[in-house]
C-alpha cells in the first residue's frame, strides 16, 4: 500500500516542478509589473541585478529534476527532489522570519502572498512525498502515467487535495478571475481592512498597549494596509503601534511593529500571526 502511494506521487511531483518552473520563467521574463521580483523569493534574497537570474536558475533546477523524474527511475533525481523541497522549506522559514512582507515566489508572481504556515506546510508535505519515492521501485514518472491503476489514481488524487488545501495561491487565482486585476490594483475599503485587523490575534495580543482604539494614521502600499495607533511600550514609554494587514485571502496575514518616539523599532514578543515589519515607510 505504501509503495502504491509513493509511486503515485512521482507524476504529481513532476507536475508541481513543471508548474513552478514555467511560472518562474514567465514572471522573470515579464516586464508588465516593474519591481515585482523584489517581492518574491528566491529573487528577494539576492541583489536586484541578479533577481531575474535567480528565478531562471531556480526554474532550471526544477526543470532538470522534472526531466530526471519523468524520464528515469534513478535515485539521484529522487534524492535531488527531496533535497530541493527541503531547502525550499528552510528558505521559506527564513523569508517568514526576516522578510514577512514578501511571497514565496513558488509559482511566480501569483505566489506574492506573504509566506504563512500553509506555504511552509506544503513544502514539508512535498519533501515527505519526495523522500517516499526514494524507496519506491525504480520506475520513471512517464511509465507510471502510462500504466496508472485505480489505487494509484486515488493515491495521487489524495495527495493533490492535500496540496490544494495548503496552497494560498488557489484563493489568489480565484480572486484574479473575479477581479481581473492583481491584488495591488484592486480597490478595498479601509473599513474592511480595519475589521479584519480587529478580528485578528495580533490585535487581541497588542490592544493592551494602545492608548486609543482609533488609528492616528492609515495608508496603503501595494497589497498592504497600514494602521498606526498611539500607545505605550512594555516599559511604559510613548510609542506607535503599527499594524499591517494583507489585503487578499480569506485569512489575511497581519503583522505588527512598535516604534519609539525616536523612530526606532521596539522589540515585541513575536506571534505566529504578528511578525514585526518595518514601519519607517
């Protein structure tokens, strides 16, 4: 049974690699949205002049692994795929910790949604799937596709459903079909963003630091709406509490930072939903 499940994931892994490579190449070659690469991993990890090259390089690696998985049953490509997704998991964790405002770029510009637990969970599941194929019979992905059995079909469908559930890009793609515009170009009433903020864990955790529940300032940058509230730090000193709400998705990301009167950030206890962001914009 486990062997059937492992074998069935080989074409699924190939399809994900193909989709990722295609989307990265398309995003890197597109000039319709200047600066888009600066909001996506892995491009955000390198200097601006190397961002397109980083996307092309990642796409080339995915294509190499795709060809190996589909054309051969050699363990090198299976181990390589597992290593690729394991490294991707680490990179996403670092992006979430250091640059919580950027997307993973897993599927090009449609993956501009800030890295969250779902994106991390997806790469972990993909790593597990790839490791499972290492001990599967040495069949090429193409030979599996051409001789699919019903148990394999059900196993692959189950894996696909798990990945879809862990993919925030599905919601973003549906929103684009409805609105015909990327997130940063869609209008959104500030009152809706404020409502989302006040229902978030970040608001509940930091409301005690606010001197007033009415924002002193608010502005929008691309897919983020910022609200600034007067408040006090843990030490009781005057400070501004800055919330940032992502404007897409059913469960949008909410980030929070505290800034002193000197304009410097004040350390606050991090929450899964409230990683600090720069407020000096």
